[in-house]
C-alpha cells in the first residue's frame, strides 16, 4: 500500500463522493487513506468476513458475488469510479457478498469508522452516499428480477445491454468477463451462454470474435430483452 498522491486528492474532490465534504472533513478522511492495487481475480471483500474499511475504486471493473451453498451468483458488476463496501455499514461491518476484481484494479482504502463519523456529522454527505448505495441495490434487484422472470435469451440480452451501456460505454467492447462469469451473471449454464451468443451472432444481432462483441442491432436486442 502507499500514501495517496496529489492526483488522488483531485480525483476525490472531483468525484460525487466528496463534493459535500468541507476541506477539513475530507482531510480527516484523506489522512487515513491509502492506495492499493488488486490483481485480476483478487478478492477485495470476502462474503461473511468482518471488515474495517471501504474501497473507493479508481480504476478497473469488479463483480459482486453471492455464494449460495457453494454456487456462485454474480449479483451485479460495477466499474470505477465507485465506492465498494457500502452495504457493510448497515450490516455490522460484515460483508454481505464478495467483491472480486474482474481485471487489474486500483483503489483507495478508507477507514470505515471515520467514514461513519462523517456521515453522522454531515447530513448532505449522508444523503449523497445513500443515493450511491441505492443505485447499487437497484442494479442487483433488476438483475434478480431478470433472472426470475425472463427466459435465457432475455437475460443474456439484458446483460449485453448493461455491459454496453453501463460498463464499457460502447456498442463494441472486449469482454473482461469469461463465459463462465457471464453464466453466473445470467443464472444459467456456460453452454447456454455460448449457444445464445452464437445464435445472436448468426441472426445478425451482434458480432462475436473471441472476447470482442459488437452490438449491431440494438433495437432487436432491446426487443428480446422486453419479451424475455
């Protein structure tokens, strides 16, 4: 781990996270923060373990994984810049699920007790953080709804749209997720993921070349998503 640099201070202040903190409040948090790097596949938070920190993700993509009796389900996927570990604040500092790096990541480790103190002392900051937390749970809930009520075509269409719009922000992207991770996200088998992607490719909806995916017909993909 290493101390934060001037660039990190600027990054923090520019982010939504700290816009409602005074310089004094931020400095009290900043003095305890450190930078850390996480390699692809590294566990940042482990489900069921108690933790004393949060991580402000400044670089990379992560997956939120729930272990259901040995079966991993990807609850959601998120990317920098975002705050990881917020759910722990309301859960006695115990991780509700594991958060794992999908690719090499970088983040700032924040003392959870100091963070809680700032939440209690700054109402606007608390409201802002509650908004960030609500967005995370909204993503998770929508994914569970998709898994519960849609056929595999609809679920996989949902995931492709989500990855395109929320994670890679492009209709052409190189997947940092494996086919197995896509299956865990969609709640289906790896074989079904491969079969469905091949069918979407054959039908001219997407173009698949290894890990590269290009969405050719977004309207058709949206229609599959809605029909489920």
